[in-house]
C-alpha cells in the first residue's frame, strides 16, 4: 500500500472514530433508594396537558408517538402491562420529557509546529476553537400513582443529528429508550 493510500485510510479511520464518539449517548439514572420497585406489573401513561386536549392538537405528536411506542415495547418485553383505563389501579405512571439545548465545545488544536538550529528554535502553536451544537435530552419518569412523586428517572443525552429521515428518527428514539430503560427498575451493578 502506498504512503498516500495509507495516509488516506488513517484519516478516514480517525474521522469515523471522532464522528462515532460525538454521536454517543450519555445515560444516567436516579431513583428513590428507600422505595422498592419490585413486584410492579402494570402502568399507565400520564395524560397530556388539558390545553393540548382542548385544542385536539399535540405540539410534538410525531415524537410523542415514537417515544410511547418505544417505551411500551421495552416495558412489555420486561413483563409490564399497559392499562389505559383510569378506573383500574396501576402500580406506576409513566411520563417523558424531551428537551433541546445549545452547547458549546472548546478544543485546543495544534495549528503549527516548527524547529530550527538555534537554542530557541523549537515551537508549537495552538489555537482555541469553539463549536456550538444542539444536544437533545430524553427523560423517562416512573411516578407513584398515589403520591405523584417520581420514584425513578432515566435520562439520555446526545448530540442532535440534522436531516434524519422519519425512519432514522425512530431508530434513534428506540436506541435512547432502550438505553434508558436498561436501568429500570434498578441499574445492574
């Protein structure tokens, strides 16, 4: 393999690693340590706000549908039963919050390197670069139906990728929900 091809392959590999690293999700969990979450079998989603119901419109209907479908799928695979009737008692309520925030990332980049033959001939120049990006956050709350207190919370954060197709958006939501609910009812140690 020629030197140019080797350099091109190395730069491509580095680009893939950097781009993959930027797209990773950060997941964390928090929960009430004094409450047992074992023995729960059924759940219900919290109803949308009354203003949305009155209008017959949901601002993020597509996102809502994707999140509900993903959460229902994971909880069902874990043996939980969704109950929609408010007349039947459930063991927990489910809600989610999605948000977006602009973040700034500062990087120190070496822009030049030089050397010479005098005692002061070695030098490195660095430059500071700032990049703004959008970070999305998806939070899933498990709520006690009696007290209305959050008893478990899982959160996923990642850079938002632009220009995704509806299918790609669904895949991203499914991945985030899978990672979040890996920690429910308790994260594995």
